[in-house]
């Protein structure tokens, strides 16, 4: 087959996908701002997306903080390691690892669940049924998930920050024999409000990505069980990649000066 | 035609290279029951979804009560959608909600009725399709196929719509349950005085619920007439279809060994 034909087809398919995603995102955002609002559904989704993700995110943060403390200790100069470990763990967790790893874990958990649920609703015509019952599927299904994810992700990441720093503290004081008081003082002295805030802003954006990717792939799934499976995989993969890409862009913007 | 409730004029729709609707012309007079017959994949479902606005046709006009639904803004369209009820092929019940809330969905979400009042109406509608109030507390997954169809019918008539669509109402049911559904359709429609458009390939259903019959083939309406005329239509396509013969002008795309 002609090579140019293959390249052309891939490019066209990619552009079509980007176009469809942009239109979907625009529709979702425009419906967020217009009534009616389904408060009960938003609360329900906050519970499912936020609260039930707590154990996964907390464990991830704890072990990451601990491993980070060990790496800095082994790799660094052992003379002033006590100060360096505390500082780098605090900055690393709040600026990058808390939001990114938290976002990726929630992407795996929540994007997949959303895509599977909405995908099944699509192939069993439940989404069409909403339309025939004078209920806009964007308002009823997409908006509550997006709003809930954007609100709960920063909260989750804030908790992850605390637990991650605590992971570093536990490893530092128990395995590396640091003084607990000095560790806490170093953490508090070097950690600035902006460090935490930048991580929370990132988390809000990641929440948006997670919910929109889950909804988009669920809405567009077709072809029965296999189609729903494909939608689920695509939701997790695209959400994860977009989170990492968005993280790079936001780091370069937020820490430019 | 001033008494036309629904009118499709020269409606075209294609998916990629596949032409699904190739200039559909169809009129459903007010208060009548029109049944569209045709084989699988002839465009029956797509036609109904075009009228509901779930799928946008490529060209043509669709009128409901004399107004072109394709030129409406979203507010007008939502108002028009309130006139519709629909029974889906797979019932398309919301499996996250109990049965009564499924039936009451259009009342609670679409009409903003208080939940308690809506529940009373839901129980009443369930009784109409021969289901007790205790069924209302179950979830759709706990019901048999026939019961799900009956709940779907109760949901379709709950808002007392002016127009009801039936998408293969008897497909997948045993002959006796199919007849029960047909009777319920006839009774509930008579009660409401609704205009109905059904699509099916079940001739027993056609003979029971149709005032008029139209046959769709390759995206076009190739014949229409009253229920009595079906048996001597003089149309080879209709004859082949209603007698279920493999030989005739309609050739299935089956590779012969």
C-alpha cells in the first residue's frame, strides 16, 4: 500500500479525534455554567471519586515519600543530609510527586470506572433514553463527574502531601536516625505556601483531565463488551499521558520566574 | 397535510461510505399508529433517532407538529422532546436506579415533580403494565427480560406523552410475553390517545398494533398502506418479508458455500 496513504489516514484520524475531543470538552464546560444543576449527583460523585480514592492515594504518597528520603540520603552528601532530606522530600512531594502520582493513581481508578460505566450506558442505549426523558446527558452524566473531580483532586493531593512528607519523616527518623524535631523544623522552614499551592492547582487540572477523558471515551464507545473494554483502556492511557504532559507545561509556567 | 404529527421529508444519513437513509419520506397522522417494518440494518433505528435528535441527518427535513425540528434552538428542541416517550429495544433502564425511579425519571428530572408524588404515579403506571408496587423497589438487573420491557413501557407512558416510539418492542421475548406487551401497547396508547411510530420485524406485533404499515428497504420507504392491505400489497418485497422467505427480490448478503 502507498506509504503516503497510510500517513494521511493516520493524520486525518488523529485530527478527527482531537476535533471530537475539543467539541466534547467545550460542550461539557458550557453545561457546567448553565442550570439546571444536579447537586445530589455532584455529591455522590465526590464520594466516589474523592473519598474512595483516599486509601490508594494515601498509600502511594506514603511509600513515595519514604523512598524519596532514602534515595536522597544514599545519593547525597551524608554530612548535611539531615537538612537536605527534609527539604527535598517536602518540595518534591508538594510540587511534583504528590499531584502527579496522585493524579495517575486516580486516573487509573476513576477514568476507567467512568469510561466503563458510561460506555455500558451508551451501548445499552441508556444515554439515548436520558434524551427521550428530557434530560440532557451532558448535564446529568458529564457535569457532575467533572465538577466532582475538579473539586476533590486538590483535596486528595493536599492529604497526599501531608502523608508523603510524613512518609519521609518516618523513614528519616526511624531508618536514618534523624532528629524528629530538626526534621520537622527543616520541613516547615523551607516549605512555602506557593509550593503547596502550585501542586493543588495542578491537581485541579488533572481532575478535569481524568473526568473528561473517562466521559469522552465512555460516551463514544461502541460495539458491545469489547468496545467498552477499549474505551476503558483508552481513557486511562490518554488521561495518564495528558496528565504528564500538562504537568510539564504547568511546571514550566508556574516556576518560570 | 395539517393533521400530520410527524413528517419526514427526503431525509438522508450516511455513516462513512455506508448510506443508511436514502431519502426517507414518511408521515404519521395525529392519533395513528404507524409501524415501519424492515429487515435488520435497513435504517429503522437510525430513522427514529433522527426524529429524536439523537442522530443528526445529513439532509432533509423533519417536522413535529408542523415545526422543523432540525432548525430549532436547544430550548425549543427540549420543549419538543417533552412530547415524546420511547420504549427501547433492550428497555435501556438505568441500572443505577430502582425500578420506580426509572419509571418516575421523566417526571422528576424533566417535569421537576416532587419525588413522593412522582413515586405514586410510578406505582400507578407499574400497575397499568401488570407489575406490583413491590417490583418498584427492585433494581432492573433483578428483573426478567419481559418485566424489563414492561417497566420500559411504564417509563415511556409515565409522562403521558403525545408521541410514543417503540423500537422492536417484542424482540427477544417469548411469543406469549410478546403478545402481552402488544396488548399493553394497544391499551396504553388508546388511553392516552397518543400518536405512535413503531419499528419491528415481528409480523404478529404488526397485525396487533398497527393502523398503517410502511416498509423500509435500503434506506427508502418502498411501500405503505393500511394493516389490512399488507397481506395483498402486490409488492414482492413486502410479500417476501411478511412471509419470511429467503428467496425473493430482497437478497441477504450471505455467502453461499
